[in-house]
C-alpha cells in the first residue's frame, strides 16, 4: 500500500507546491501554518531552527494531520541523522550542503532500505505517513521524498549528475549559494546559476525548488518555472507582523528584525 504523501501527489500532478519554514518547536505554530489554505508542505528545520530530534515526531504528526506534508531538514548528510529523522515519520527529508555527487549518493543510500541502500529498519514512529508496521517498508523507498540542497558552485557544475542519483527534489538555498560563489545575491552570476539548476531539473524530470522569504519572491520563482517554493518562515512572519502593527499603532516606521535570512 502506498504511503500517504500529499506533497508527492501534488508534485506528480505537475502542480505548484507552496510551503513554509518552521524554525520554532511549537505544535501550535505548526498546525496554524499547515492548516493555512494552499500550504502543501512545512519544512521542520533541524539545521538552523530551534528544533531537535526529540520534537520531530509530534511536529510531523501535527503537520500531517492538518493536511500538509512534513519535511525534515537534518543538519548534515550523516547516515544516522537521516535515519533518525525518517524514523520519526516525515514525508521526506532535506539535506543541506549537498555540494557534490558523492554526497548525494550517500544521502540517497541513507534514505533507502537494503538492497537499495543502508537504512536500518526500525520505523516505530512513522504514523504520520499513513502506514504502519509491515506496510511501511514496502513503500518507503519509493514514496518518501528525498530533497538535496544545491548551495555550492561544485553542485551547480555537477547538477546533471546529481539529478541522476535518485533524488526527487533539487532545492536551491540561494543565500548560501551566493555566499559560496562569492557573488552578489540576485546578481547576474547568481541568477545564471539558479537558471542552470532549474533547466537541469526540467531536463531530468526532477522537482526544481527554491527558498524564498516573501510572497513577492515566491511569485517570481513560480513564474520562472519552479514547482516547489517556500513563501515565508514562522519567525519572519511573526516579526514582520508585529512591526507592521506597531507602525500602524504609533504612526512611526518600525523595522522588523529578520530572524532568518540565510539558507
């Protein structure tokens, strides 16, 4: 029986999938985001967020039960981190700094059971996927989503090989990409690299995804052909909302303090 992965179904249908970043370990915030109209996925940030692995299970179940797909971002490509994240029941994982094809191969292997990979079997907390016990292993390799972040010039150079390694999603971290390239964010070299990644994904039939902080940024990327785009983060929405309300109340400009401007 296939696992219940709404995001995979949406992507397979060729639909655009808007999502949001969760950096705070709150099931109330997770539910609020996941129940918002047109939110297809919520990224549970175990890399830069204040979320640790003991909180993955409750966040996964909260997001999934609210109709969106939980995706966990682990701190690194270590096999044991990926295993523990997957065993908590997300609909997929995201691995940052997938800077070359060797790292990507390691990630894909860590996400799949033998003989396809090296993932150890112990899915005791995978209820959010919609399958239990013996039905989980039969479908996990094919149904769980594997996203790797393209954030380095070497990954840009190797993007065709990366797309051929069994991933589902090539997710651009545009801030880290600009930093690692040593170029201006949004400048011509930066945008050329982004366009190259997008084209490679289209050619290979993979999902092209990118991190954005605002609806305006996200609309631009959807128009360019990206299928999966983040629209905002929890912390930025909170700070911007407070700043806007205070500005209205006091009649003075209040600048929100951005809590999450790198990826």
